[in-house]
């Protein structure tokens, strides 16, 4: 006699993905933990988790054992299986829209991709402290120090390495903007693509971010902001001319009917500087320093002493508010001269790869920290550097001045988060 086994079958199309359960799965939560957490979430939200399922055809002990909690657990298991089946496509977003496993609306595709590709800042900071090529032991160490499970760490590491490898392979064939490449090839949101672009650039450039304790503690968002500034400023994309245009457009504000006013300098307007930066960032096709810029770097060395330096010191001192000037010179009458000379020296050495990799450390130890020791606040640091920028543009020969102004803006970004 043939005895048919009882089978519970659920068929649905399209798949009804649960965003809460996806977030649990994405961070490496087990099925059992996800079930408990989701059940608790539903209870606290006063949401009935009693799944309506017709049991009229089920009899005996099988029906008696089927309570609502068990149905909810099966729902979690089904969702996890669906996520695992689709993980390959979510990890390669360009393939997600063409996969035939299940129909997924475009807006849901974007949500799944951005959630899967999200990054934890504390993980990124630990990764930047080490080389990209990681063994399982290295990833376990990162998981321990960031208090994350291994799956969560491995997913983020694999995502960064996937983009890094793809960009490196493409760069060997053609030059392309790093943000545009990531945005188009991996279908990430604008903000997430920018974040990955900055992180990959920091990895490619091999900046020294570990030797000094202060540099080691720079938060991830500060490093990302600096990466954007460096990419935009040290390219042949006309940052200064772009800034002047944006300043002209944004600072012609009506005061009275028929009247308009202008702010004194574009360097005084932080929002203009960032607007210019983000406008240039997607247009930079090469991560290498502009060749003409490397030639102009030599010009800065002639300004490290002599009349040009003295003129710069007098100009900066006169432009500063008296209280700020007194605060800086409280550490010695030559302090302003010393800091300006440090800025020039750092800029002049950027053509050397080793010095370029030490950019963060040099700006912190030779500029930001000495000013901080004198009690200079973040706002005052910005003011001092803006004055230096204005002098650089107006008082130093064109090419060198533009370079120093770029460098000062990077110092300002580092100092504001240090």
C-alpha cells in the first residue's frame, strides 16, 4: 500500500520580501535569532503575527502542532532561503534586473542592493588601517575589534574588494571617473557610490593612516571628505575657476529692489567650496596627479624663504582678526611664519610618492596640532587657512598659489574632524 506523505507547500509570485528580515539576514543574524527578534518586534508594535493559513485539509497531530509562532518561524526560514538564492545577483547588481528566479520591482531592487552594499564606518576604518588582502584570521580580528559577526565583516570586505578589482581591471584599459564607474557598473545610490569611490581611492593611494595615533583615530567621514577634496583639487579640472564661477552665481543676492551684493572672497564661503568640489568630483577621469601640477610644485620651493615668505606672513597677520593673531603668536612671534612654511613645504613635496602618502600625517602634525596647542578652535583654524588661501591665490604666482589654496582646504577638512 502506497502512503502519501503530508507536504506543506507555499507558492507565491512575485516574492513578497520582508525588509526587516532582510536587514537581519544582511548583518549575519541566524534564523533562530531573527525569528525571536522579529516576533518581539511584532509584539511591541502591536502587530498580529498570526498568519492566516487554511488548515481545513490538515488533521491530527500535524494540525495540533501548527500554531502561529511556528508559521512565523517558517516564514523567516522561507525569506532567508530566498535571500540566499538571490545573494549572487545582489552582490552583482548589474545582473539583478535580468535574473529569472523571481520578479522583483525596480524600487525593491534598489532597496535590496543599497542595504546589501551598506558599510559600517568602524569596519571601514579598521580596513583602511591594514592591507586590502585579508586572510580569514585578519577578518576575524576585525570582527572582534568591531563587535560584528564574521559574515557581516566578510560581506563588506568582499564588496569593497569586488569594486576595487573591477576598477583596477577597467583602469588598465581606459581612464574613467571612479564615482561614475561605481554608480553605473554596480547600480548603487548616489551617496553610496560616492562613499565607495572615496574608500577605494584611499586604498589605491596607500595613504599612511596608522603610524601616528592621531591619524589612526581620524573618523571615517573625515577621511572620505579629504579623499573627495584631494581627487578634486589635485586634478586638472580647474577647481579655482569653478569655485570663482559658483561664488559669482551664488553670492549675487538681491538686497533691495535693483540692488545686489557680493561677499568679499569665495574662500570665505564654505558652502561654495564644497559645491565646487562635488561638481568637479564626478568629472575627474584620472586619480594620478596632474602632470602640469607636478611641474608647478617645484615653484613652491622658491617661496620657502626670502621676500615672498615674509610678504606672506605680513599679509596673513594683517588679515587675521587681532585676537586670533595674538593667540597664534602667543607661541612665538615666528609661529605664523613657521606654519606657512610648513604648508609650502608639504605642497612642494607632494610630487614625491612617499611624501604624498604621508599627507594626512604631515597636515595634522605640522599644521593642525601646533595651532590646536595654542588654543585655536576649529572655526579659527578655518579662518586662518582661508586667509592663507586668499594670500596664496593673490600673492603667489598663479600656478603655485592655486596649489597652496587646494592644500589649505584639505588641511581645513582634516582639522575640523581631528
